[in-house]
């Protein structure tokens, strides 16, 4: 703590093996020193090893299935199981890792993504491809992720996540989303609606979170834009929700984003 003044201290499981008095002593020392440094710091923990009133909850290979009032974290690996590099390691598809990120952010969470370099420090090409694919998507649509806040609801759609935590890791691993699943974020007067897939051209979609009986307060929409496209959109806001017609243009296959500006 004194030598490095860390921004984040992340604890894995079994912190409860340390006597409670030592855990309290550590917490007090770190937080009091951070105040002297004049910086914000974060303690991340799993299970119930430290109180949530000053720590961030972490879920391994799983995530929340609801919008949370407090920030939280998922630690997830780029492979389908292992944390370190092994011969024949299976790596997740880029689209699946991206969808995990989008889902987490919509629920007030952050993603801690593990990669598995070889012993010489090199990152295998198949893992690099996942990171590059995600980076390419974020270059185009990152405004729906960076510096955003959750909306009144995290999203909608037919796909349901199981209860969180490690015991359901296989269910999370096998979870697949589609364009019928939407996730929301917001920034100032903008609502971002991200579809976890790409509908066919000419498809009519309905965003039910904009229905009059769902919104916490009435809303007026100034404009709707498909990020990455200059094609004009046909849209209509009604009591039933926001209807958008997918334009006759190519879209990103992993996920598309509507930028909805409110008045």
C-alpha cells in the first residue's frame, strides 16, 4: 500500500480465512491512506468477506440478472474454462465476449477480462482476434459504453440469465443472445439501445421500454440514429413503445446501436 498506492485491490475467494480484525485493519488503513493521497480507490471482494458499504461485489464467470443500484464486477476469462494458457485451450467467440460486456454495463457493472498468454508472454493469435474484434466494435459504438450510466431498466428480450455466482458458470457459458435482446445505457439526453445481434434489413422492431406504462416519466424523442450509418431511419414513438424500421444498409453482425436523443 505505501510503496505502490494502488488504485484497486482485488480479492479472490477465501478472504474469510483471514481473521475479521485483520480484514478491518487492512480496510481502514487502505481507505485512510487513500484519503491522504487524495485519490479514489476501490476494494473488490467475492462472497460476503467484506461489507458492501465500502467494497465492490465481484462475481466469477457469472453476472447479475437485474439492474443493481451499486457498481459491481464480473471476472471472466477469454477461454471457455481455464484462466491460464494450456495446449488446446478453447477460446470464446468474439461476439459472446462482447455481449457479456454490453449486458454487464447495462446493469451498472464492469468487466474484468482475463486473457491467457503463453509462458514467454506472447498472446496467441486466436485470443488477439477476440480483443481486436471487440476493439473494432468499441471504436465504432463505444459511446454507448464509455462514460454512460444505466437507464431506468437494463433491457428487454426473450433471453434470461440465471441467478449469478460461480455455481451457474456453465449456464452462463452456454447463454446465447439474439437481436431480440436489447440493452440500454444513457448519457445526458441520450438513450442508447444496443441490440445483441443484427436484424435483417427491413425488419420492424419494437423497443417496449419506451411504452408509456413502463416509463417512470413521459418522454419525448428528438431523433433516432443508427450508429455507424448515415441511412435515415423510419421510427415512431407511441404508447406501446418505440418502433424502428431497420434500413436497407449493412450493419454490424455482433451488435447494433440506436442513439436516441430525447428532448
